[in-house]
């Protein structure tokens, strides 16, 4: 998974597969392939569980539309877009509810300023959603990391994503990771090494 890089939030005190959890990665190459993966009809009920903002769901065309906005930016970053994942406890939510929660998460996290493709996957026991959003803001053409991912650790984008997700999940009666302050973001490398024991 070359395109995955960055930090994400994961529960280190329990099994994240049994609670609502979020992850956030940077995409530096193969953006169209990443979008193609998330909109796969076999995973999204033939595309019924896909939603877009400011672009199309066609992977090549969406990547091209992202690039058109990036071309108006400063061009000083290698990050093309970001991939966020929100997963839910088994049997706790329907795919349609997950899509509505995903739309709300995108609205609050991305503030209607970034193009995105959102897709709910139903091919595992945990319903989960993927969102790939452009790194460059459509309103001022600044990068996501410049506008949203700086400051103290607890002010970074992955922490903000976790907080918004937890707020939405609690409001909808879904389980969340309790005491998240006892957990921390991990790099993809750290997560992979931990997974491998």
C-alpha cells in the first residue's frame, strides 16, 4: 500500500474492531487507484453506498478534478490527498446509517472546503467507511496540512477527526473508544510492526 502514509488514531487498550475507530493517511501516489478501491461496486452495494462532494465518483475523473484544484495551490507539497477510515462495531449500524454518519463526519471535518469521495464498505463483519479527500482546499487553495494539521499533538488532524467521530457516534448511540487520551496516534509503520508482533 504505497499510498498510505501518515498518522492515524487507534485504540491501544482494546480491540478497535469492536468500537468506532478512525484512521487518517496521506496519499502521495496512485490516487486514482485508491479512489477505485473505495468505490468498488462489490464493496459498496453496486455503488449505492457512494457519495461525492465537488467531484465525480469515477476514479480517474475524480483524481483529475482534484488535480485541477491542486494546480491552483502553491504546489509545495508531495501529498495529493488524504484517506480517512471510520469503522463501527459489528451489528451496530446499517450501511445506510453509516453513509449518513459519514456525510456528517465529512461536513464537520472538511467544512465543505475539500473535494471528496465517500464510500461505505459492507464486505467485512465491521461496516466501515472510506473517504478520500483532496489535499488542497477549494476556497483558498491552501493545503490541508497547512490549514488543519499543525500545532500541538492533540490539535492535529487525526485527533480532531477522532473527536468529531466520537461526538457523532455518541449522538447516534454508537460505541466509541473510552479514555482516548490514554491512546495516541501511530505512524503506519508503527501500526504495521505492532500488527506483525
